[in-house]
């Protein structure tokens, strides 16, 4: 069998990333901007990005953190709170500031303390979003402490998402970072207005990675990795060629001392080798010919945005992932730390 040695792809986008703020933003934004043309930037700062003015100011800080000459475009999102202001959201979308709005169930994940306690209070905002074609992005986990953490995505579908999608049948919904067979089945069965992002980690690790020879904080993110059968279902979906599944890294940096702690933060920092990571998965699945649709076409088509014009090149040359990368007076341990990946991002094609 001959091996593909070089791949040229339409420039991809990252439909779910955490760029943080301040010194951490300056450290991490260049990694995302190097590989991706655009990214949907998550609004879970402290305090969160709620108003149009918040998003305009954050976008300026992101642009200021990019390397000289970068043509990367951050796409901003609005953090939904109980009784979210429909008029403000609609204005932000109309002015080209907000691309989407994000639903975090209160306390579901990192910096979700201001999240939504009752989805019904969002209905005026969601109805406006449905009318104007503005996507709702969902962190799909219930927060009920009685529900086992490994079941929180499946129970969210039953208790929240099914009803939301049937009450708002035309609303564009992105089920973010899906991790389960139930998530895949829900998205596949729904209309074309429902899609999902898939992270590299949920294609590569199952929950055993959290406990491989000891507790592994760098494999911990939310939603937490599930059993192998779920990883396989997510892999099949992502590499199937279905337009409903697209790239969203959920790169979520936390300084090493916040990960390696008695109560370590959730989040995997995968931005530095994101495309290499996905390419390895698509190659293993014999689906390299579907990587471009997943990475560069399905997302913009779902969002109703133009495809990028540029191209990037991946070469089948080993990439050595460092054990740590300096950032903001500390360091970040990247996904795949210490591993050698089969692909290398060779840059934007001339
Ligand atoms: N994915 C994570 O584990 N963490 C994210 C939040 C999120 O996307 O849920 C973060 O902001 O750190
Ligand atoms: Zn999330
Ligand atoms: Zn996230």
C-alpha cells in the first residue's frame, strides 16, 4: 500500500476554542492562528463575555495578541445567562460581532458559574436566534450531582436537548464536543439544523487514559472521556463524511500547576498539534480523503459562512510533541506530550 506523503487542504477553521485572556491569551493565540483561518472563541472568561461591548473589547485583545501579519479571524460568542437579553444578542449578531451564543448549564464546566439554571428563561433569546439564523452552541451535560459524571451527556439529551430542539425546530444547534454514542445518534437523527463538533482527544482517548498507571490530570477535560464503545462511535461519525460533524478542538489551556493539583482544572491544551492529531485519526480510519470536509467545509457551511480561500500543507513527517511549552510565567502540557505523531503541519501553502 502506498502511503500519502503530503496533504494539501483548504485552510481549516476551529469551531470551538478557549483562547483565555491576558498573558495566557498572548501565549496560546498564536498556536491556533498558525493552523486555522478562523475560530469560534468561547466566552467563558472571568467575568464572561455577555454584552456586545464585552465581545468587541475581547476581540481587540485577541487581535492584539496575534503575531505580526496574521490573517486569523476570531469569531466571537455570547455567554448566555438566565433571562439573556434577546435584543442585545440580536444586535450583536446584526453588527457582525457575535457569530453564535453559548449555553453552559450552570456549574457544568470551567468558568460556568454564571451559566444557565433554567433553559426556559432563554426562550425569548432562542426564538430571536432561530429567526435570524444565529447558531446556539451547547455544552451538553446535566449538572445534577445525582447523575453519574459519565452519564451526564446522555441524560442532557433526554432532559434538555430533545425538548429544546423540538420546541425550536429551525434553530441551528451545535452540540459541542460530543463524547458518546447517544450524542452521535441524536445528531444523526436530527434535522440538518443540528450538528456537532468533535475534539481530537475524544477521538483518541477513552476513560482509561485518566488512570493509566496512576492519575493523569492532563487527560482530564469536560465532558470527560467515556468508554471505548463511545470513542469508536464518535470516530465513526467524525470520519463518516457526514456534513453534521466538524472540527472543534476545545483546546482549553490551564497552567500546569492548575492541572497537577489536588483539584485539577478540566481542559486539554491541544492547539499546538491539532491538525496533526486529527490527521492521524483520519489516516488510521482510512479516511484521509474526508479530512478536508471535516476540517474546512462542514463548519462554514453549517454556520453559513464562506469557505476559506487559502490552503495548508500536512506532510507525513514525524512531529515530536514537547513535554511542556512555556506560557504566561508557567507552562502548559500539550495533548500528546512526549509522543511522536506521524504528521507534521508544514504551514500555509504559498
Ligand atoms: N473542556 C474543558 O474541559 N474545559 C473548558 C470548558 C469546556 O469547554 O467545557 C475550559 O474552559 O477549560
Ligand atoms: Zn464545554
Ligand atoms: Zn470548550
